[in-house]
């Protein structure tokens, strides 16, 4: 594998090549059941905005691009059992394992290139080493006449060890020391689930869905300091959509999102007692911010020629 960087002021270039092998096995016990085992290597390229050497000053910290950002390389192993009782029904159960080399995450970096904070620190995408990601998933679709249920659940365990800063006291006063800390990958929730109640009547042109979704607590922002990462609280959402099609090509549809008016809460797991006097703070966490999106509704007409 090769990756070459050439950055000359406003002109830059990245070139690399990768060997991406893959192999798969399929066993069919009967006409409605499959067992699949596969291995493949993939890459995750950085976004164009991430490798542009920009620099902006945000409300709380500077942001920078990283023209030396490497692509992530991923070895994937999947084992899946599939059962199709009928043409529109399925039960899928699988386990997976991923080994990530140079995963891309947003982190605070000091001017010397190390994890840091303060006036000399900035927020940028970086490669922090290697990580593991494994878990299992289940997906079920079941129909009884016009009514159906679609459900899926995924458990994911991810882990990466990175360098942190920690302030300690000794006989000479306060000093800073470097430690390592194991944590999950950014935005990788261990639990995600979806449940949809379906109604489909093709003969009369009706199609409706009530969909519930759950995303577990996940790491949102990596701090340079030990035990100071920011987390997003688990979020539950509920959406509804319906459509009526007519024989002349006309259709009427309706969509309603976030019916429960769910809000996102970002927090730090540690507590500073001096913050408890402020409104909205808790004794078991430090609330960084609460973000409310509100409900949205859409009513429309569609015509198909």
C-alpha cells in the first residue's frame, strides 16, 4: 500500500493505491434459506472538505483541515443467516467484525501536532491509530394481509486507545502528564433499533408507515483531557408517512417527522460541583447543551407522466 502527499500552498495532491481482496461462501440448505460468509477489504476516503487546508475561527475554538489525512483501511468479516418465508417476508441474523487502520476522527490538536487544548489548539480531522468494531444484527419483515411489521436491531462494540492529557499534583505543585484511555469510536452508538408498522394496499394505491427509531448514547466529541469527552444522550424518534395513488398518475402524500418532539442532550460524564448552581445542570453529569429540532409536517401532491 502506498500513499503520497504533495501540498504546495494552494495546490495539493494525494495519490495512493490499495489491494482490496474479497472472498465469499454461500450455503443454501433449502430454497428459502441461505448462510453467507464473506471477507473483504474496503477503504474510507476523507471528505474533500477535510483535506482542504482551511482555517476558520469558531465560537469556541479554531477549525482546520488536514491535507495529510490518510484514508482508513478496513478488513471486514461477516457471517449471515437468511430466511425468506415468502416473497415479502424475511428474517436476517448476522455477526460482523471490522479492523480499522487509521480511522478518521475529529479531535483537538495542539500547534505542535499533539493532542492539546488552549489558545494553541484547534479542531481537525486526524488518524489516531487502529480500532476494532464488532457486533451482531437482526432484521425481520412480516406481513399479514395488508399489514406488516419491519424491525431491526444492531449491537456494535467499537474500541480505540488514544493519548490524553491529565493534570496531577505532586510536591512541587501542579503538572501535566500524558496517559492513554480506551474509548468507543466517535458517533458509533452501541445500540440502534428501528420498528415500523406498515400498511400496503397496492390494488387501491395506499401505502403508510409509522416508524420508531432508537439511537443509544454515543461519543460526540473527543477531548484532549482524560474523562472529558462529550457524549450525546440516547435519542428516540417517531415519524409517520402516508401516500394515496390514483389511476391517473396523481398521488397525495403526507409526512410528519419527530412527532414526540425529541431533543438531543450533549453532556460530559464527570461533574463539577461549581456548575450545579446553573439551571439545567444535573448531579450525575455536566450538561453541555440541549438541542431541540421541533416537529415538521409536509403535505404534497405528485403527478407521474
